C-alpha cells in the first residue's frame, strides 16, 4: 500500500537505517512532527513505549521507500 511522500513539516525514518534515501530496504516507520500526538492521555507507560527518547513515534509498521520517495506499508509489526 502506497502511503504517500513525507508530509510537509513531518519527518519519517526507519529504525534500522539512519537515511531514507536507500530505496527498497524495509524498516520500522517512525514519525516526528508538529502533527504527531505528544502521548497517551493519563497513560505514561504506554507513551514511553510508543516514543523514542528524542520524540520519534514508533508506528509499529514496517515500510519501505521506492526510488521516487513514496512510502509503502509492508506489514504491521504486530503481525510478524
């Protein structure tokens, strides 16, 4: 499933690779931006498990970028 290119004022990266420029390699999709939630209401434990210390939200989904920069969802990590 093609999800889109990176949204304006948002950033995407894959957990297991620091750059998104390498097309075709899979990794967990992580998101950061002003449009991303800051946490779960009254649930600090779930918030800690959903975010990296530097503010990146772990989506739990595996994806890849194609040569044109489009993001594709490959599978949900919960289905592994």
